[in-house]
C-alpha cells in the first residue's frame, strides 16, 4: 500500500496515538496541540510550505511567501481561540538562490509577525533542491476561550467568517494565465488569518476550525471529532461576485471552489441558538444528530462525497 492510496488524513489516522502525558489536553487531530504548563494553557502548531505546491516563485514575491508562511500558522492558532506568541523558522534552500530573495522572505515574515506581535526566536537552515519552509508557532489561551473541533452539538448553527472560494479561484487564474480579477489574485497571494474575529467569538462558539482544505472537509473534521453530522445549505455559502465571475471565465463551478478548494483561511464555527446574537458571519448550515454530511440544494438533500485538498493526491 502506498501513501497515495490512503491520502493525507488516512495517514494521520494511521500514526495517531493517544497522548500518555496527562498535561497534553489535545494532541494530533485539531488545528493545534494544547498542553498545560504552570502559566496556563499553551498552544503549538506547525506547518510546512513547499515550493511548487504551496507557492511558485513566478507568482509570489519573496515577501509574499514570507507573509503566507506566518499567516497560515496564525490561522491555526486563531482557530483554537488562542493568541500567537513565538515562532521558529526552519528552511531548506537551494545553494544558488539569491541572498536578496532570502532577505525578502524574512521581510515578509517580520512584517506579519509585527502585525500580530509575534517574535521569531530561532530556527534552522539546510540545503535542498527547492525551497521548503517549516514554521512552528506557539500560542496562549485561557481555558474559557479554548475552541476545539470536538465541541459541536446537535442543533448548533454553522457559520463562516467571510466569503469563500478565493483561494482556489486565485490558484486557477494563475495556473491558466488569466489576468484581471485583482481582488481574487491578491487574496490568493496574500491570505490573512482571521485572528481578531476568532478572539472576539471564541467565548461564544462550541467548535471552530480554519478553512485550509475547503468548507465541506472542515465541517467533516468538526463532525468526526464531535461525533455528529451536518447539513450545509448550498445557497447560503458566501461567494463573492468576483469569484463567481472568475469561475465563469474558467468554465468551472464556484461552489466547488468554496466547498472543496481550500486555502481561504476563513473560520468555520458552530454556535448554539442561545449565542446567535453574540457572533457575526454567514450562517451556512446546522449540526445534526446523525453522522451524515449532506448538502441541501433546490429542495433536495444529497450526501457529500468529494474530498477537499489532500497533499498526497
């Protein structure tokens, strides 16, 4: 059996073991790990960006690559209701790359770190045939604000923080060499973590996750961890006019972008009826008792079978 036969999430399931240390509250299976220290709850996440997969030098400036590396990790910390603190940067670089390119990477990282009051405190460098950047980011969270994928309850309403589909639409525009659609292209090149929103709503939501793999897979992650199901209302999924126009130009389905495209880095969260007035965003569905994930459209309910982004497919 090959890794491609089971995919990213099948591989994660295969290697996951329950932590033995009682101070580890959350291990593998959420946006970040959570553990107790004498100072309170600490949050830890890591992400790896690989040239040709997560970015291309002909599309991104070096500063934009640096910005993205920090933003996508802050997005994971935000989804836990936590405040990002310290970052380690490990990089594998071709030995013939211009030093000025590396300067640009760090300018982008420093700029984004300053925005979130994060400090780069170390890392590692080595040689590779292409650029690989691995970020490890720590955070802190009060127990009352901690958000997990496992907290959704039947009857919860499902919200997203803003419009979806920009990540996939932007990628497709670059792949096909189509000009215009500047807002979509900029969103793809410079994604932003929704930290301010996450910290505002975290005391009032039952579960939360960031949209890195597409709306449908993220809701599936919540349901798997919470042992429940969901109905997604297709006509309520927020998609901007420009994403719709880009999809039309490409001859593709804008809902595929939003539901399965990924790299939007918005937030998906579930909210009880009692807390509805305490959160903002777009209501896109409901949590149900059964364990099915369904899409409701044109008066009909159908099972969702498509997958989101998977690194090994």
